[in-house]
């Protein structure tokens, strides 16, 4: 076990936690006025705790930074009925990727006209559901989708669409989450002419109304520069479309991918700088091209949900193997596959008791039958961490439960909302009965 002699200051350690986080007693943390240890005792572990005020504040931050833009919450980061309700109340639209996300939102009361349907391979059910519920816009991602959507709409129907364009920009925190280049499955490339060809085909379908262009560069982007390059290239395409077709598109969607910090000291995207520089770049590019400035659309997901969530686990065992210490908890890659997929690193913290022991570097691992089931490599925890302890992992609100699996049939954790000292269940724990009831054959 490696001892850490210079611990991070308490203020720095809490920098990635929700703004409502307090330490009412040494060693214990409360979020939204609710002690996390009490939430763990009441709802069991693993459990996801979601700070409603943090979600709402982050929605408002985007509205303030981009007052003239349309902000769409990217539901793929995390969606439940409460999340749809909160974002709708805060004036955001919604970006969905399936009939399931769409139906959940609309049956919660989310206005369908404020929803945009994405996806590189939309199923017939996805498109039929979108048209039945009256989704605001469908983002065309491949040439084959044009005829399929036009046929589904029918000769007397009408549907607003956008085209997802690949601007040829590499950006993002990991190669598996970079989507702005031509060597991946999303969108239509500007460089090879596929985007222009698809747009020509859409213009030949009178029931499809092309409202704008869309691009998404990737995820965990912490620099403003890639977005400015994207603006130039997208406006350049809009200028060519104007020359060829006399087309003036009223919307430009720059996607999301805004980077957040998972551990203290990590870089984040400066939202204020992004908004200021993107507006200036867009205005300048449109003036040069002789085009009116289109309305911006921004699609944050992780940046709204991620910092609002905390995962709480209970330690099951502590194993010393040579110089390594493995702290095993009662969850793992079934409720958070991101470390295994992307090598993401977290900063778990002991909660529920005060320890005066020196910090030590340990590896926090999950309970699953995979060597790659690691939740936090090289984590700093008190050297006396032991079975029964509680560990809380901040920045756990995005791409955890939304990507959860049924591996080892352990069941997915519940989601609990906290606000003003009270906690309420949003999504219940997946039970053994849930798992049994789906298995209908023998």
C-alpha cells in the first residue's frame, strides 16, 4: 500500500461535487441537505443520488450563457420521468435517440414539438413513434433515411428535418467518443460530398422541411477551438447551399460534448467563453458569406446530469496483494461501464465515518467476474478502509445508469432525488422478480 503524504484540501476535494454538498459532521457528507449515509441506509446500496437543484441550476446556466439559442438536453446521458419534467420546466428542449426515450418523455408531459430525434440507424418503430407523437425535428443521418422518412410521412404529411454533417474535426477525450471525423458511423461528410448530395435529395421531398444543419464533434471536449472551426465549416456549407439552391437555413445545431471534471484539478469547458466566441465566430462567418445568422441549437447532456449525481457503494472486502490494495464494492461495471470502456478515472470518498488514518492509494473494484471491472484505479482513501464502509463517487449522473447492464443478474440500482433536506425515490431498484419475469421460456 502506497501512503499519500500530501492530502488534497477539503475545498479542492469537493470542487467536483454538487454545490449543495456540505460536511455536517467530520467524515460525513450531505447533498441537497440529505446525508449520503442516511440515503444509503434508507434505500440500500448501490444507490444513485441525484441533486435536483444542481440539475436545474445547470439548465439555467446554459439558458443564461446562450439566451438566444435553443438548448436541448441530451437524454442519452440519463433520462427518467423526473429528469424530463425538470428540464421541461427549466425551458429546455430534449434530444432523444430512440422510441423508448421519446415515449417516456412525451408520456411524462414533455411537449413533443420541443423534442429532436437523433440516431445513426433509426428503426421503423423509432420513425413511426416520432411521427405519431409529433416530434419537432428528425435529424437525418444517412441517405437511406430520406426515402424511408418521406414514405412514412406520406404525400400529404409534413416533417421538419435537419441533416447531421461530419465537419472533419477530431475532438473529444477518447477515441471512442470522437464523432466529428469521417472514420466513424455518424453523419454525412462534407469532404466527400455526401452531405450535399443528401440535402439535394431532401429538397426533392416536398413533405420534408429542411430547417438546418447539425454536427456533433465528440464528448469531453475542453477546448473552445474545435467548435469555432466547426462554425466556419458549417457556415461554409450553408453558403454553398445558398449558391446552389438559393437555400437559407434558419438553424445551426453544434451538438454538445462539453467536457466536465471527474476529479479535482481536471480541465473543463469554459461555457462563458464558448458562448461568447461561438456567437462572434458565427456572426463574422455569416457576414463574410452574406447570410443571416441562424439560430443556434446546443445539446448538453453530461454537463447537466453528470455533476448532479453521486453513486454510493458499500465495501464488501479489502484485499492486499503484493503492493496493491483492492477495495471491492457491491456494484461495478454493471452500473458503471465507463472505466472499462473509456478508462475514465474517478475520485471516490469514504463517507459515514471520520478516519484519521493516512491516505493510501488503492484500486476500487466491482463485484463482477471481469478483471476490467475497476471503478477507480489509483484512488486515494484512508488506509483503514474496511468492509462495511460506504464509498461515494461524485460526478456519477451521466452515462452510468443509462448504460447499465444486466451482467451477472445483480440488478440495476435505484435513483433517489434529493432537495431541501428530503429524499424521494425516482427509479426503483431492479429486483430479482423483475429479472425472473422477463425470462419466459424453458
